[in-house]
């Protein structure tokens, strides 16, 4: 099953992608996590991506497309994959379509987690991310068992720099301009599944899996 997650920053893409990855035993590929790992390890890619990310802008297409296209050719993607945070622009979506087409494959589901802008700022200020494994939590809606410590790997949690309200506003603007048009793109292909992302995490998950399990 080949899945992509669509939705505003903070809509819950990563949260659902992690749960789907476990249920269907396919890899969860987050381009945001890949960039953050590169920044942490001070790689050339990390150095190039950082200024864009800090400003709440998208990293240029040419820095992300080849990376993802190569990643989905890896053996562990044989049964499928969940792309989280990619594609984010029409040229990225077209490059992905082209790469899959060449292998007679296609995206089965583009899951649009729908959350209005008003809810996003609050979600982001309460989001805490694990520096070790990338798991995300929320102070109120999805707290860890032990405060400040990841349930999965025991590492520390942080508030991401780009989750501060000013940067979140910029990211929302970028989302509406550059990423939202992808909803139409996948609707035309008959792959779109829109779910109400304002519901409880478990209910959103049920809404998704009841369609995928059909
Ligand atoms: P969120 O979880 O809030 O949606 P991500 O972790 O997916 O955010 O992405 C964080 C930042 O990484 C983005 O604001 C952007 O700068 C960069 N980024 C991630 N994926 C892409 C992509 N496919 N194209 C361009 N930039 C990206
Ligand atoms: P994205 O990957 O789309 O940027 P995340 O999955 O990281 O979003 O979720 C953003 C924040 O909102 C996190 O703190 C997460 O715990 C919380 N969250 C995710 N889904 C829900 C939900 N259905 N209801 C309330 N909070 C949620
Ligand atoms: Zn962790």
C-alpha cells in the first residue's frame, strides 16, 4: 500500500503515519525527520536546509525530490510506504508520479487530514518532539507517561524552533499557497481520502483504517 499524508503543519500527519506504519508494517518516511537528522549530524544537506526551515519556508524541490525517489526504491518499501511531508509542491507530486509510473505503480491513498487554521497554533505550541526517534506528543492531547521523556525511546523532548507561533503562521501561509493545491491533484487521480482531523487521535485513525481495510 502506497500512501501519502496531506494536511497543514500540525494537522496530525506524523501521529497518524506512525500508527499506520505499525498497523500495516510499512515504513514511515518523514522528510522533516530526514532534514532534522541531517541538521543534527551537520551534513551538507542539513546546512542547506536549515535556513529555509528556520524561516518557515519550504526547502527547494531539488534538495528533496531525488532523496525521496531514491528512498522509495529501497527494499523495505517493496510492500509499500507512507510518505509524511512529501510531496509539498506540485512539481514534487509530478516527480513522484513520474518515478512511480516508470515502475507501473501509483499512490493508492492520499490521506488529507483536515484541520482548520484556528486549531493549528494551539496544537503546535503544545507539540513536543523527541530528539531521539522523532515521535511527537502533545502536552494536553497526547501526553507522555513521564513528563519530558519519550515513551518510545526514553530520550528528551523539545519544542521545535519552527513550532513557535510566528513561524507557524508563516508555515500555514506557505501550506495554503504551495501544498493545498495537491488536494485537487490527488482528487483528480481518485486517490484522495479526506478525514476530519479535529477528532480524537483514535477516531481519526479509525476513520482512515476503515477505508484502507475495505
Ligand atoms: P510538519 O510536521 O509541521 O508538517 P515537517 O516536519 O514535515 O513539518 O517539516 C518541517 C520543515 O521541513 C518544513 O517547514 C520545510 O521547511 C521542510 N520540509 C519538509 N519536507 C519538505 C518537502 N517535501 N519540501 C520542502 N520542504 C520540506
Ligand atoms: P504534523 O505531522 O501534521 O505536523 P503531528 O502529528 O506532529 O502533526 O501533530 C501535531 C501536534 O498535534 C502534536 O503535538 C500531536 O500530538 C497533536 N495531535 C495530533 N493529532 C491530534 C488530534 N487528533 N487531536 C489533538 N491533538 C493532536
Ligand atoms: Zn523517542
